[in-house]
C-alpha cells in the first residue's frame, strides 16, 4: 500500500518538533563482546531508518506513562521510511491521535482521549493496522526465562523483515523497542531502544552512555513479568 494515499495517514496533522530528533540510534552500539572468541555468534539489526521518539520530545508531557506511545511512534517512523515517505517525522501520529485512533477502531471509549492510560502491544497492533495497513504478529512470553526460547523466532523475524519490535510487559511496565538480537552460543541479548529519556539529545552516544540504548541479556529482564512482543510484518 502506498502510504501517501492512505486516508488515515492524510488525516494526521503535520508535526514540528522543538529540535531535530535522532535517527538510527541503534547503529552506534557494537554487539556484546564474547567471552569465548571461538564460539560462533550472529548479530542482526533493524534494517532501514527509524526516528527515536522519547518522553516529551514534542513538548507534550507524558513522563511516567507514555513509553509505549513513544515506542509506537518510532515503529511508525520505521514504516514511513520503509515506504520512502520524505516526511517521516511530520506525519507520525501524536499521542492524542493514537488515542483517537483506538477510539475509532472501537478498542477504547471516548474518555480515553486525553487520558494518561497506558497502552500495550495489542493497541500498537490496532494503530499500525488502522493507520498504515500493516499487520503484526503478537508473541506472548509468560516468563522472562522463556525469552531465550524465542531467540530463533526473533532471529527469523530480523532476517525476514528487519523491523523494529515493540516490547511491553506487566511487572516490567517500561515499554521499549527491540532493534536487534545477538546470539552467541546459548547466550542471547536484545538491543533495547528505551524511550524513557527526558530532555534534549545531542547524540546517540549520549543515549548509550546513559543506558537508554543497550544490549540486554535475556536473564536481565524482570523475572516476575510476562512480555508481549509486537512484530510488524512489513517487507
């Protein structure tokens, strides 16, 4: 589908951000260093471009509740860039427009618009389907120790689609993006794109230094939390 002819996209207001948002922040972080050099490893990343959206990046104060919206905006930018939109950032839905979309599809009532209510992987799927006509695969992982079991699924996803994955949980309530996977023997790391940064960014290196862009071992995720992954199916 040509995003330029989508009536849903055309209904979005044009955006102007207070400072330039960073693109492709995941490319500045090399894969983890193996403690066993003889072990074969593989590293796969999100392919194509995406913009890093984070708390208050558009002067809208969503600190403490808007992380999934910001990750969704980053995923939207990946789709827009994949479809060669020349205005990737200016046509990304605002938080209010995301909420309005969820009301339109019947997932939320009208009181949802303007609220601070969190969203998760299912809502991300609804918005991507409605605005971009992109279907998603939802993976439910009951326990954090099962993340390693899904390494082959994520590996195949990055090989086949090279997308940006949205990750949400319950006890781990901090939604995040996943822009890569590193597998070395039986060790698995996910490249986390954390939207919780507040303030003006000067470089992607600043995000790495402060831990907002990081390789996270599967054992480091919250052990009492389930996780839902939303995988956009766009080649």
